[in-house]
């Protein structure tokens, strides 16, 4: 029986090549995007699962609020791990990773290489993270000072071979050169991990004021005996706070826990499951930027959208085609087929088509993968689809999709009354064309929503890129001066400033782009701070040239100047800070800042006000900011004359190497760092664009199929009309009118939905481009145009056919 | 008695009025009968055959097939009875275009869940008997009308039905082809198959053992028992 069905299905495919192609290709496009997104989503969800104990590992996170400043930290205090293990038997083991010391310079032959993926770790590292060791031994690997474990690729880089690395020494630039013995080489940490370290140095080499519950600098992981125990930890942390932090509060801040909390401050600890870190944690001191669960949702939704459109297409074409199959259904019924057998037959056909589409989808996937990796920032492989779990899923997919897409046509066909179809009644019931129309409307509405979404996203990105920033991000090179000895940095800056192609130079430790340093303090407008006159403000140490170098705009007052001796307590604030103070021109006003250990507050005098500029993403409103003079010479910013960048960079590098021989020269462009902040949105935009294009393509394929079908159905009518004198234009109008009506209805339904969705999306931005009428005009116009072209292409052929032919064949 | 109709009515409602397709119809058919139903176009011949073939409903009356009340059957039961006992031949052949001659003939057996080896034997017999072995791998479009109708008859007979219903089986054929089909029917009838055919042609009607005339859904003469 099944063979008989498959045979029929196969022959039908060959008989209606155009239909078959449209059906299979449309579904394949939908499936391909579904596969791509599945790859992406599984990849995102697989983070840190390589650990054998993944379900029992938790990170200790800290949430602190003091003086109005909130800190969500991925780190905790150095004694925390040890204390948890000592106090609570549920904790089997703990490990601390200390990465706060930043990158290290490691000797490679005659020169030093900068290694960023470095950390210090406790000797328990391998007891918690099950990193396979390829050379040396994991046990006791980090027990002694001056030991290091390195990744396989680091071993190859420095020693050529993992085996050769064990027992060798690595020399770093810490202090005046420290040597570390390589005790083990571990397999590179998978890409799907929240850490990406190549070097773990012994914790014993960290210079630190140990045993301090009040300083939070260590990423600390605990291995629980049973994951169910995690639920009890809020109480356990309360015990720790009572026992170890309360005494500190009394000793250093003259307050107890209760009044500390009453005045709006807090210290809280919590456990973050290891496998949630990548998608759910975005805290200070994460090892690497994580993913965003929201993106996973959005990507999944978009893929599902396209898949649904493709399935609808499939349904639509199958039902359209069904009239061609009506006779077969009628015959089969007179031959004794039961309804269920017919439903089965058409479902099998549908599943067969879905299976073919899946095969094609694999091919499309393989073609699209490099591009998809590019926009998603991943390195996915088609082979990832061949994992056992996936294979089962992939085998089931054609059944599910085929069944879903084939269910309606199957029942629709099976319900044909055999006598009526055999008598040649083509139309059986009015519901069928109406249902198809509804599907076309759905497809076009969905496509238009995607188009409008894409336009709004792109419009918003353009808006951000050209928004008035309040500073000039073009032509600014930022050089890392950390490699130059402290004493020589000023000289370096001055030498570069003297270059003819450099117009301005400044130290710039704080920059208005993401990942730059930040420093916030609370200020009050009166010497005695009360709840009403205090506000929290970013306070950046700058120098005399900072404002002109970055092209910031002074609205009131003056810049810092060496001519005024007292500028060390002068402050320049932005408009937002002035607004918080409630004054239009703040020049001459005072600001007071008092930290807990100070007797008297520091008194700052406001000497100027600058125009607001964004120093976080444009998603956020500009916050209050103050600039003051301060030492911040780990980075220098140079404004370079247009067209001279290449040459100038060479000149700067030459001077750098004179002052810092053997050190790597590192620089960034301010505008690139700025664009970096919107990478996420750009990716979103590209994904939305691709899906919109796909959706439209599939919808047009569907429309093309439907028009083909209708034109075929109406050949006789067209023939008669032509004999009666209808012109080409009349015929085109006849065939197009109904479809264009559908597109219009889709537009009427789709636009408000799209407007609403994008309105919500824009709420995330503090600075929004309005959704203009043009967005809808363009979308409606495009959809109408594309639909018209599709219809016209087919209708032309029908209209041009010789009427006698069509009349004779009937 | 193979089948019996008692006071059958069938109507459709058009513009609020009942239009009767079959009206006050009685019929009795014995095992081994060869009945010809004649009547002008639109007199209800096809409708009657569809009712007899359990392809279509009727509104009133009783229909007994081998003593079983067809009017009381549910859909499933009807479908089972139909595929076990009735073969249907159409004026327009109604072969499945996508299947070969062999596969077309085989299809009813698939629905009767006959085993594969048995199917092979049955279809081979049938091809042999109808002299179309050489055509078994051709598609309907590659055959002449007469050949297609041969396949149609072969398909109707493959399940060894008690009753063969033929609705103007030669309506699309030339006279030579018609004769062949009619002679075949006679042969089948002689072997014991009950046949009811609808026809326009006196000549064809004459092949049957008796003829009834239909007009506007009723017999023009009372049928003899
Ligand atoms: N479903 C239906 N609805 C309305 N009229 C019908 C229907 N089926 C058949 N008829 C009408 O009933 C009459 C009998 O048709 P039919 O049985 O096909 O006649 P015959 O086969 O004798 O030519 C015709 O007038 C036909 O138009
Ligand atoms: Mg008829």
C-alpha cells in the first residue's frame, strides 16, 4: 500500500514540476533557516555543559549597593569559598579564579607576547572543571608557587608540542620577571564555555591582602554534593554575612547590619548555576561577554515564523493542487478506499515532500553557514547536526512538518464527495478558496511585518550612527600606554603630540565607549548629605587636553587650565548633572563628596558645563557625569588629521618601541569602539533582514504557485473572454485583481501589528527614531509591486495563449 | 435475491423546492441477472446506479443487499460492503492517470488487504484473460478508449464482486469496441456475475436478460419481480 502511495507521489512530483519545485524549495528554505537557528540555539544552550559536574557547579555572585551605587558582581571575596566549604557540608569543593590582574607579557624567544587569556587559580581547579589533561598530571598541578598549567594551543605556541612543554619554564614580566614551571597541559577549553583561559598560574603568586571579606575580586565556584542543596543557600549566605561581615561593618563603618540595610545599602550573595552563566549573567568582571537569552528567543521566533510561512505555503499549494487530485480521490473511493486510507495517502505524500525538502535544506544550510557564522559571530558546523540527539530530531522533522503541512490538504481531499467530483464538479464547496485566500493573507501579513521590522531596525541603527553624540569620535586613535614605564608616559604623549599630523593629544583612561573604565561616586549639593540632596555621578579623571581632543562642547564656563593653580578641586559637569542639581548655569556652584573614612567632605567647585554625550549605549539615557583633573595615563588619545592615519600610526609605533622595547603596540580607533557597542543591534538587523527576505521569497513562491493554478483553472474562461474580445489588459486585471486585494488586506492587518511590535522594541532605546509613514508606504508598495510582478509574469502567459487551444482541450 | 429496493426516494433542494432525482422506486435483482436500465439523458440512470453501488445516499426507502439493510449502515460498513461485493465501470473509465495498467487493476486489492503474492497472481490472471499483458506497464494516456475501458472492467472485476455496475460503459467507444465489451459482459454473466448496466443503446440493452425504462426518476413500466 505504502509503495503504491509513494509511487503515485513520486509520479505526481514529476508531472507537476513547477508546483513540486515551488513546494519543495519553499519548504526547504523554511527548514534551512530552522536548521541554522537550531544549530545556533543548541550552541548557545550548550555552554559549559562539557563539564562532568556541570549540574553541581555554582558561581558565588555578589550584589552590593553602597552610597547609591549598585554593583552586580560575578566575583566575591577571597575567603568566601574556603568559608563556605568549612561551614557547610553540602559544599564538596571550591576553586577561585583570579583574573583581575589582567593580561600578562610572556617571553617567547627574544620578545614578549601579550597574553590576555590568563588567570590565577587554586590547586582545586581540575577537581571542579573537568578539563582533560593531555600532558603532565592534573593532581597537584597547581599546589606549589610558580607553577602554571597551559592549554594545548599555548603549549604549541611556546614549546611546539604539549609533551615537550611539561617541566619547562615560562617567564613573565610580573615585577622583574617571574618564572613559572609548566606542570600540566590541558585540552583547549571549548568555545562553548564562559571561560577561555590559556594559562592558569598558581594562586600563590598573587600579591593580595588575603582574608578580606569586604573586597570582591575572585570568581569563586563551588561544587555541591547535590544540586538540590542550592535552594538552601540564601539562608546560608545570611549566616555568613552575620558571622563575618557584621563585625567588619561595626569596625570600619560604625554601623550594624540592620541600620546599614535601613539606609538603603545592601550586601547579598547568591549562587549562579554554571550552565546559566552564558545566557543569563551579565555582571561586572565576567571573563568574556556572554550571550543573551533574549536573542535566543528572538532568533527562535524568527525561524519559527519563516518555518510557519513555509508550511502554510506548502498547505496552500497542496490544497490548490487538490482539485487536480479530486478525480483520483473519487476513483479511489469508488474502488473501496476508506477515508482514513486517503488521509494516510496524502499525509505520506506530504511527508515524502518534506523529506525531500529536508535533504535540500541541508544543502542550503551548508551554503549559508559561512554567512550565518559571520553575522551570528559563531563557528557552527553542519556536522554538529549529526549528533545522536539531533539525528533523531531530524528524522522526526519531516514527519512532523509533513504531517502539519499535509493535515489540512489530506482531510480536505479525503472529504471529496466521489460522485460529485467524478461528474466534473470542479468546485466542491466555497470554503476551499476562502481558506486559501486566508493563507495568502497570512503569508503576506507575516512578510510585511518582517519587512517593517527590518526597516525600523535599520532606520534606528542609522539614527544612532548619525545622532549628535556630544563628542567627535572620528579620527581619534587610542593607544594603550600600559607597556611604557610610568615615568616615560608623559614624554611619549608629548612626542606624539609634536607630530605634525597629530592635532591634539590627551591621556584618556576614561572614554565614552563601552568597556572603558568607569568610576562613580556620590555627591551632594550641601556639606551635610541628606537623602534629598545626594546623587550618584560618574567622575572621570582627565587632563587639560581631554575636552578638546575628544571634541566635547563646553556650554558654560571654561576648561581646566594650568594657569589656574586651584584646578585640582575644579570640576566640569554635564547638562544632566546640572539638571539634577536643579540649576541652568552651574558655574561657581559647589559639590561635596565624602567617603566613609573621611572626616570632612571634599569640596569641588564647578568651573564649566559640557554638552551631554552618551558614554553608555544609546539604549540608555545620558547619566550625570563630572570631569576632574586626575592621573589616568594607562591610555592616550590622539586626534589625527584626516588622511594621515596610516603614516601617523607608524610614527606613533616607532616612538612607542623606543620607550617600551619588546612590548606589543596596541591601539584602537574610537569610532570603531563606538560601533562595537551596536554590534548586537547590527546583528539583529541583519538577521531580521535575512528572514524578511526569505519570508517574502517564500510568500512569492506561494503566490506564483497559486496564480499558476488559478490561471490553469481559468484557461477556458480566459479563452472564451478572448474570443469575445477581451484585451490583454482586461485579462491581466481579471487575474491580478483578486490577489492584489489579498495583499491589501494583508497590509491592513500586518501594519498595525508591526507598528505595535516595533514600538515595543524601540522602548529599549533612550534615543529613538520615530516610525515614519514612509516605512509603511515602502513596505506596502514593495509587497504590492512584488505580488503584481509575480502575478503578471504568470498571467501574461495565460493571456497570450491561443484561445482555440484551450477551448479544444476541454 | 441479491438486492432489493423498496420505495426509494432521492431529492435535492433547489430554490426551496424539492427536485426528485429518484421517486417511488422499487427493484428486485436476483443472483445471476443481467439488467439493462434505459432512459433519456437526465432520467436518473446514473443516480440509481450510484445508489445501488453505495456511492451515494438516498433520502427515503429501504435497500437490502443480500438481505442486509444498507439504509441502516454506517459509512464504514457501507464502504466495506461496497469494496467486497461491488465493481463499478464508468463511461469515462476513470483510471488513475499516474498509475500503470497493472497498478490500476491492482488498486482495489490494496484496499481489500490482499497479500502481495496473491495480488500478483490475481492481476496476472486478469491481464491474461483480457489480453492486455503486453500493456501492463503503460499509463492510461497511452491506451485507446476501448483499451482503457477494458482496464476499467478488469479493475472492477479484480475483487471478484457479486455485482457489476456499469454506467454507460460504451458511451465513449466506437461500435466495434462496444461489441467487445458487451460480449465480455455476457461471458461474465454466464459465469455467474450479476450485472446492471445503464445505457442509451437498444443494441447494448439487448445483451441483458431484461430491460427496465426510467423516466424522471421512476420506472415507466412496473418492474416484474
Ligand atoms: N447533486 C445533484 N444536484 C442537482 N441535480 C442533480 C444532482 N445529481 C443529478 N442531478 C440531476 O438529476 C438528473 C438525473 O441525473 P443522472 O442520474 O445523471 O441522469 P442520467 O444518468 O440518466 O443522464 C439530472 O437532471 C441531473 O441534472
Ligand atoms: Mg448518466
